[in-house]
């Protein structure tokens, strides 16, 4: 008997971490019918983080309508811990690259406004800690939209701790900066002739 552990992250814009694990499990079962398969969907802080948290911790799901990266209305989902004190979020739910059609991708105009609206919603529900996965966004606004939304919601004086979840260590500017490294994948190269 073979034991196989399948631990996949999502394939951005294609399949979720759960779908990747399930597809691989199907292939393993065809090759080894007696295999014992353990599926562990993962997230690096991008899309799928909330789903992963919900599979491992007792939480309840919350859906809130917010402004998307192009300021259209989108429904964003996040999770709240059983004690109601911690919210688990992913920036991609409100400001994600997958929410923007390829021909409209432009990190110079996309916003994190909806992320601020998600945070405000969690604070109003009594959350004191926000765990925010920051991967998979359509924007390089440095959180400006998020701060604007928190100001508009009158939440700037909130008593809340934010923990950032990510798998990279890039500053905002410079050759290793987030804008330089990640803007091309968000559509900047098509408009600026290179990285931001």
C-alpha cells in the first residue's frame, strides 16, 4: 500500500488548490488503486487562503459586497474564527487579478478600496485581528485604496491588529521592489513598455 500526500497551491486563474489536489488524486488512483491519499490544499497568501483556513480551523464564512479592483461591485468572502475575534482574508477576494479581464489589467489604475471595505466589515462585526493574505492582487497601489475606504467607513481609529500573510520579502520600490517585480504580471508591461 502506498501513501501519497498531495499538497498543491492554486494555479492562478486556472484551478484552485482543492481542484489541483482532486485532479492529481484521480490520476494517482488510476495508477495505484490501493493508494492511501491525503489531500492538503495550500495557499501562499494569495487566492485560496480563506478556503484553506476554513478546512483547518473552526470558522464561519462571511460574504460582503465591496468595490472590486476596477471599482465595480463584487462579492468577497472571508472567514471569522469561532470566537469571533479573528478574520481571515485574502486581498484577491476584493482586489484580485482574476477579477479583471486580461485586456483591462492595469496596476496603475486598479485599487485596493474593496480590501478596506472588507476590513471595515470585520471590525464592525467585532474582529480584533485581521490575517490578510496579500498575494494575487491586480494592483500596486501600496494600500492607498484600502486606507481611503477605511477613512470613508470611519474606521481609521479602529483598535485592530493586521497580520500580513505572504511568501515573499520585497520592499515596495527598487529593483527588488514589489512594483518592479510584480507589476508586469498585473498588466503593466503592456502599457509602460516594461516593469513599473
